[in-house]
């Protein structure tokens, strides 16, 4: 009788333990669902990477591009004048002077007169060697300014070279920022100078013939040629904006291509490149975009 009672007691205890274990397991699986939503549901995990924040005060700049960024024809005829470059100049209120404590030692100008988008990957390689916090690009006018419209850089090639350059930057310097200016409005350039006797004369020397050749002509062929250039520049800008949009640390500045500049902003020697005043206006546009807390373009 005593042994039987003991066995029964031990059996009941084991059954109780088994039931309690099963109930605890159920609670773990269901999360003790009481009809209320889990407070952590929908929240990113602690290890999720946040989008990188844009730094409005970069400490170093490398600038890439063509004759515009080299200050060509801004100080003397047929000569570069990087001292007045919108990006790195020390004799104008350039982007570097506005942003950097020591622009002479913390900025580099790798732009080259005559450069096209095909030259950007090489320029980018030079830039990343300096490890700049900001890289600026103003390039594309020479891709549209050709002897004939058929010679303009194909959009696909323009995109491929720009994408390769952005990839070069991201691979070498994943935290560096990229400011990309829109290709300037070549049609506005034509409209500003086509009634100016000096401008029409100097353009005949072969400056941007795809747009500026026969600047006074209203013949259908001339108008169609200019329209093709306008279309291609628009396509270039669409590429720059699209590629930049996919990079969290890239800002495309459409205000450069949309800027309503006047003749005073153009070189007195060629009525094509920016004058010192024009360089300063470009610097102001870039500064506004780089220092904006939120980019809307």
C-alpha cells in the first residue's frame, strides 16, 4: 500500500512537470499574445545601416571637369586661369574659399581644357588619391560642342563613363560626397550672343560649331541643328541626374543648366566661357546646393 501510493505520487509529479513544460513552450512560441501588437514589430534591427548623412561643411575638395573649371579665357585670351575657377579659385569667392579654412592646401583642380566625359574616369583616379571629402564635376559641354551634331557623344557612352567614374569614387572613398553640376544651357549662350557683333565674329573661329555656327541663320537646317544640340544636352543632364539619384552621397545641381546668365557673365574674349563674374555666379550656385540641409533637386 505505501509503495503503491509513492509510485502514484511520483507519477503525478512527473505529469505536472510535463504539462508545465508544454505550457511554457507554447508561451515561447506564441509570444504570450494578448491581442496587442508587438512593440518591436516593423522596426529596423539594431544592426540595420542608416543612410549616410550629407556633410554641409566638407574639409577638402577635388574638382573635375573641363575649361570652365580651369577658368579658361577668364583672365587672358586662350589661357587657363584656375585662380578664378568657381570651384577652387583663390582670386574669386569660389566654392573652396567659401567652405575651406585653407583652400590653397585642401583643394585640387584636376579639370582639363577640352575634356569630355570620356576623360572623367582618369580625372577621378587622380582625385581619389587625395582622399577629398567632396568631389565636384562640371562636364559635358564639349560632348555636345562638336564640328557636327553627328559627332556628339552618344548618350550611352556618356552614361557609361559617368557611371564608371562614380563607381571609382565609391570603391575608393565610400564616404566622400559628389557634387554634379548640370551641363550649361548652350542655347541660351547662343541667344545671348547672336545679336552681338563681336560674339558673332569670334564664334566663326570655330567655337562650339554644333550650336554657334551660322549664328544668325534662321534656315530650317540651322534651327534643326540647334534643336538637336538642345535635345542632347537635355539627355546628358537626365543621365547625370539619374545616376546621381542612385547614390546617397551625390547631389545633382540642375540650377547650373537652368541659370539665366547674361552677357556680363561671359568672357570678353570668346563669349562662351564664364568671365570672372560668371565664375563667381557658378560658385554661388554650387555653394547653395552643397550647404543645403536637404537637397530637393
